[in-house]
C-alpha cells in the first residue's frame, strides 16, 4: 500500500512543486494545486454530468418498472438492467468521484506530511542527516513537519548543514514552513488550538455549503431522497470536521478549497450542459407519486401499536402457511371484512356440495371469515396485507382465483407469473353498469365474469367488439346479496308492523368515493337540512373512501361529534347492511347502492347531481346507456347541487309518497337482474371448471 501511495504522490508532488514555484507561497500553492486538479478532472466531471442526467432522464421509466413489478425484486432488477444498457448508463459511475477524492486526499495527506520528499525531492540520505542535526526521529509521521518548524525557528543557515543542503534549499524549507493567513500549515489544530480553532469551523462550513449546493444543482443528487441527502451531508461535514481537527492545517486548506471549487465546477457544468434541456420533470414527478402511492399501501400513520406488531407477525406466518399448501383449487381474495357477503352464497354452495377447500385471502385482520372458519374447517383464511399481497398474487399457484377487485394486471395486482393457466373470475360487488363506473380495460385480464344482470353481460360483449378482445366466459350469476336483502327487509317489515310507529324517519346518506362525492362537496348542507325533529340520519361512506381518505372522514365525524345519538349515526362497519334495510329514504350521488336499497325496500331515492361518477372517459364508445343514468329518475328524484335548500322538502315528499314509488320501482326493476338460485349457479360453474382444469393437467 505504501508503494502505491508513493507512486500516486510522485506526479502530484511535481504538480504541487510547480504551483509553489509559480506563486512562492505554500498556502496559495495548495489552493492553486486544488484548482489544477479540478481542471484536470473536468473531462471526467463532464462525463459524470452526462451520466447523472441520463439516470434522472430514465428515472420515470425506472419508477414505473418498480410500480408495475412491485414485489418482484428479480424482475425489477432484470428490467432495470435492460433499461441501463439501453440508455448506456453506468450505475457505478457515481462511485468514481468518491474513489478519486479518496485517492487524491490520501496523496495530498502524504505530500503535506512529507513536503521535503515530494515537493523538494530530497533523498533519504539528506533527510537522515537533517534528522541527526535536529535530533528529531525519522520514524514518526510528523518528522518532516517538525523539521520544518525547527528550520523556521533557525533564522540563519547553520554551518552544521553545509554540505548537507544548500542555502537555497534551507530558504525554501523556511518558506514551506511559513504561516499562511496567520495559520501554520504544519500544525494540527487538535494539538495547538488558539487561532487554529477556526480551521475545523471553516472546513465544516465549506463542506456543508458544498453539500447544499450539490443537493440543489447536481441532477442526480437533487432527485435523491431526503434521507440520502441528509446522510451524505452528515458524512461530508463529519469528515471535514475531522480533517479540520486531526490533521495538519495544510490538508484542511486543501479540503476546504476542494469543496468550494466543487460548487464552481457544478455551476459551470449546469451552464454548459443544463439538465432541464434533457429531463422531463413533470413525468418524473408523476412517476414518483405513482411509486409513493404503491409504497404507502397498507401503511398506518403514527406509532405502531402492539396490535400492529402482532398483526405483522401474524401476516408473516399466514404468508408462509399459504405457500406451504400445494394443489390449491380455489383462492378467494377479499379487500376487507365487508366483502365476505359477496362470496357467501357461492362459498356455502361449494362447501355443501363438494369436499373442496376454500383458501380465503383477506387484507383485513378482523375479517369475519376468521370466525366462520372455526365452524367450517374447509375454509382456510389468511391475513395478508396489501404489500405482501402484491408478491403473493405474482407467485400464486391455484386453479382458480375469485375476486371482486377490478383492474387486474392494470395496477399493483397482477396475474400470476408462476402459473399462466389460472382462471381469474370476477364477482361484482354491485349491480350497476361497469363500462362507465370502472376504468377502461378494468376486466380485460379476467377470464370469466359472473354477471348480475343482462345489462352487464351486454356491456362485456359490446366492449369485446369495440376493442377486438377475445370473448370471456359469461355466467348468468345474478346478485345473491339482493335475495338476502329482500328476505331480511321483508322480515323486518313484518316485525315492524307489530311495533309502534317509529318516532323518527330513518334517512341513509350513502355516497360514492369519486371526486365531488357528497362527503367532499355538500355533506354540511345536507345535514343542515336533515338534522331536525322527526329525522334520524345515518351517514355510511363508501369503503374505498375510508381507505383512501380516512383523515377526511375522521374530520367529518369529529365535526359532528356533538350531534351523534338520536339525530345522527356514522356507520363505518361495512360488514352489516342494517341501515339499508331500515331506512325510509336513501340519499346518494352516483353510488350503486341505490339498486340494493330499491330492491330490498321498494322505497325511493333522492339523488344529488354531483360530478358524474365516470372512471372511464371513453365509456360512450360502448354505445350503451349506463343503468345508473337510465334508472336515475325512475326510482326517485334528482336535485342539482344548487337546489340543496330543497333537501328537507324533497325528503318529506318522497317518504310520504313511498307507496306510489314502490309500485313504480317494482315495474322498473323487474328483469333487471338474473333470477335463480344464485349461489348454486356459481358453484356449478366453479366445480365444472375445476374438474376440467384438473383433467387437462393430467393430459399434459
């Protein structure tokens, strides 16, 4: 190592000698030497600038790769490598400046400690003679520095050194040891202090200034996370403080000059090669938000509770347990506990008419499925949070996956990369049209659609024709929840006849979650009209609203905390539909809950015309009128947002004329949904397909 450092120091020593001979002042020579190094390194700096710009230029694509293959580290690494190769980006290039800085610093340290060797080029014999003259041992690292101090203190040329060095060399040594701006470059601040106390302060300040400038101006560093920026700043300032305290002042001078000149170099590079000419910062911000969104999935704000830690441990155990099971036939995925009701009829028929084991994956640690499995051992539930779910879905092996979540393969939930022949079945969690209320292509990756009614079947087929898609399997499934809703509602109505009339009429506010929904646009005006004698209001937000905008919902609940009770209830548990059965009137915007309500109760709906709930801007291509538009004025009354002062009046009218609306609603909804033994229809299809899949596997 000493040999390597020696050969690094030789050319650097000649460069330092040239600077010193040019200006005649050692301190100024060190600064000039630092400037010369920066100039010599400029071609490398230009290349690194281009490399940094290239990285930031392709960063949006890299971020979207991380979003698309989130959880699949191997695939992400492969795609990133291909992207780097295509863009001719070297990911290790950023290490080059650090390596060079370390090498240069090691060289400068050696030169400052041994100026007589590398600047004056004195032979070992001469240094030995000087050691004998001064009485300073050569073994110490500070030998030449102490020797310079002795020579500075010896004003006249000693006769004892005649024949050892020349008077000119003696004068040069005195110049090397002379103070610079009242600072002795040979002294170590930690050992001397005094005016040298300023050295670490100046050195640390220069490093901080350099880091701040680089974080703002360097195209690659500017896009790093705050943690990386702060970490590198802390490291640089810490190193600079050490150099300012524990090494000779001459080394601290070099390091300070190097940091300050680095700012000048970066400014120059940005002027010559402005990053803004190459980088699409709008695309970068969009990709960064997409990545942040997926990385924040399932995260809770605030400090983790013991329950959170217990759930994390439980999740890890369930994840391992899921993959230990082989030959899984049916996997059901539910977003939360409130979704079990959409699978219940199908699961019951499968359990009653086969020996099938149902593997039920849920994002909800409190899903009621965990209670159900205690009495039904053929239901195997797993709590998997949304982040681990991404990986689980990508590595899944089963014959069939049944889910109510659209947009398969569009966002973070992907078809399995391990087994390509899995049949993915979509079960609707509503009865409304799907071509306007879901995103374009939301069902393209599904193989089979369980349709609630003829309108959805027609929309699926029309979408396939318009976009040239292969035909999916359509199952005339109906909507099992309606049957249950109607039965429970009828039972409640029968029981209500034997009870005294309720003192208050029940009004249910159940909005959608899209922009301009009732909770975001006019909940205060509605409650101002409805919180009055004779009414009890239940506010039931959409589950997706709670998931996405929990803080907003918390603020609304807090705002009306003093009204909760006889006047107002917030229903935040979606495992029950009590409010749907018992309400005299539903108020909504574009939520499909109005169909459930009308079917179950035969009672009218008040619609508020907020911004149309349309996730698909191209829905009109399909050529069919969505049912939420077609039925809107046939089962109730629609108010514009500037007519909210008529809310109470309209509510009174609809409730008092509900018998008339009941007949009209019955006529409108007759034939809207498929009829039959819903759960049985789905179970027959599932069992038939599982049998066919198994037989096909045997033939392979």
